[in-house]
C-alpha cells in the first residue's frame, strides 16, 4: 500500500510516522517552500487521548525522548484583572501534557519523505481505483489513498467536499512567546488563567522542558535533531471583534490595550520575540454531509477545525492520525478492504470531530462574547 499525505502539520506527520512504522509507504507533500518556512512553535496541551495517539504513532525507541521533552500541565484556571487580582474562576482546573509544537513537529519529521513547494491543484481517481494527486510545481503522485491533512483552507477538501467551508467567528487574536526568566516568576498564578480588562482577554502558558530538547535528543535518540530552544511563556490576547488593528505590529496591538496593566505583564509583551508574534483569526470547519466513499479522505483541521479556546484541535488531529493508521494497517494486512477501512475511520472521525468543534465554540464566548457562532 502507498499513501500520499497532503500537509506537514502534526496530524499528517503523525499518520506518516505511524504508517512508516508498519511498513506502509507514505509520502508527505507540503505547500510551503520549506519545512521551517513558517514559525510553528507554540506551546500546546495534549489530553490523554492526544498524547497516547502521538506516542503510538512514533517508534518505541523514541518514547524516552518524547517523555523527556514534555511537562505535566496543571492550572487553576483563574480569572484575573489587569493588576493580577483574582476576580473569578473559569471552571475546574485543567491537567494534561504540555509540549512545544515546533519540537514535536521536528520529532515527527525525522526519517520521513517530505516534498516541499508541493501545492495541490487537484486529483483524479484512476480506473484501477488509485488516486493521482496533481501539484503546481512537481510531477503528479499516485497512491492507493490520498489524505488531506492540509488545514483550514484544505485544497483536498475543496475537491472532495466543496460545500464544507470554513466559518469565520469574527474573533482575532495575537499570539507570541517570551523567554521565561526569573523576572517573570511573579506571574506563575497567571499561567493557565484568563486576565481580562478593557474588552480583551490575555492568556498565558509556561513551557518548561525537563531537559532542553536539543540535549535530550543527543542523549536519548542520536538519530533525531531537535531545535535548540529554552523555556518560555506563550501568550495570546483575544481582541474584540469590532477593534481596529490599524498598522500596528503584533506586539504594539497588544500593548496598546494594556494601559495601566501590571508592569510584569507589559514587560512580558515588550520582551517577546517579534519574529514569533503574529495576528491570527479564529475560523472553524464543521463536518457536514459525508462524501461518497473512495480513495480520498480528510484529517484534522481540514475537516474539523476548532476554536483554540477548546484546547482540542491538535488532540483531535492526532486522534485522527492514530485511528486512520490502525484502520490502514488492518487493510494492509488483509483483515479488511481499503475502502471499508477508510469508511470505518470516517464514521468515527465525523462523530467525535463534530463534537470537538461544538465544544470549542461553546467555550469561545467566555473569551470573546461577540463571536459569531452560527
């Protein structure tokens, strides 16, 4: 069996790793001109399902390295005012496993065949049941299955399910990261909490590595090369939907809404890496009507993009990768036919994917009351 994966995000790479480990050929096609063309290095929290999924997709020899580059997450989820006084609670405390997206992505890339500058322009299902993917700047690729793991603006979804389109919630947010130094020790209670004032919400999260990733790889898995990064604070400010950003930089857009805020909070933004601070919109994709069964399917944000306030986007994509991996292994080993395996994956994925989107939108008004949820 041969599988073409379109998109080198966490879900697509985890699937490719899992298939590679089972002896199934998997090529990854990425539209970006290079693997590190865009910064993708923010902290995220994996729930038990997401962490187990990525672990199961990786070779067992890398499990000690994976365990060394993550940290346990525990947050009280307080609501604080701009002077860091507690004024409420978001709900029950949240636990999980914290990982850096950039570090995890480099681990997942190790050993894979990834073709960059490969923007998909379309695909054709051939007479023999295989599928041929067409690209703007490279020769077509033929496989037994084409997997669209190419995000919210998925080119694969545009052909497979053209009526399934992204919905813009109207919410914008600025995200960035700042090295975690002793200067910010006083902010510890704000990690995992929401700081609210003047119509905006600021969310902070600490990334502390048990061992610096580069050193951990050198000690535990010499065949893996990981980024040389240290501990940091990930921050994100959710902006009012009617706010004007004018021509401000990402950092200035945040600082302009922090007049009178605690000086450590302002210093955190002022000392952020400007190259790793950016403005993003919150768009969701709701799984709609199932498409006709065939040798093409979707994974992750391409079919169920969630609001980040749900904390379940990466977890659901990794769950997809592990489920599809197991279904395809069954087909490769003759326990079921390929289309039946893909159909089984899609039935399960549509159900939990739709619930992931719904639950993420349910949490969004707590951070952005004016969000458009319809």
